[in-house]
């Protein structure tokens, strides 16, 4: 019951005061299946891109983090080809930093920040990570191309 009331509050807040560049909604009355969109931030290779995400809220939420993945392909060292995201707040301690005080809005903002500032030292995609570290111009070109190809409306 706690999960349902908390999710209703979070979704109401996300609808009323969404973080800049982020939207989130329920997928067809499935309380535990949400969708989100993140707009690529200015001055990043994802600028003007619209990225769709799937959020699956576990039974034990907020004591367990939601599972979030990109549905839109994105060229990024911390996001793999299946859309999985390597981000500490998406994992339970001791390896992760998830806390029940965090919410979906904070997670989406953290993902948006990760898009703007990749962490090449904790990659899911080793080849993209080394490109980011050692040939940033090629990384930026590839990321912009993917954004244009997959995330343009």
C-alpha cells in the first residue's frame, strides 16, 4: 500500500513541477510501469534529442530502486545497447547509493546529469568509454549522429 500512495504523490508532483527537460507518466494505468522522456541538455552531443525511458517500479519500492532503462538508443559510455544504465543511485548498497529518501524525479535528474557528464571510469561500454577518454572529438561526432538518427522528432 505504501508503494501505491507514494507513487501517486510522486507522479502528481512530477506532473505539477517536473524537473527541467524531464517528463514522466504512467503507462496505461499500470502503477508500476512508467514512461519518461529526457530532453538532451544544451551544449551536449544529445542536445535537441528526445530520449524515452522505461521505469519499472519494484514491489518493495521505495526500499528498492526502480529499474530504469533507455528505450531510445543512445551513444554513451555508461548506457549499454539494451538501454541499461550504470549509475550508483540505481543500485542498492553496498555497491550502490540508493536510499528510500530518493525518488523518481531525483533519479531522472541524475540520469540527465549523467548524459551531460559521462563517467568513463565506470563504463558499461568499454569501447565508447576509451573513445570518450582518448578521442573525445570522435565520441562527440558519434553521439551527435546517434542523437540525430534515433532521438530526433
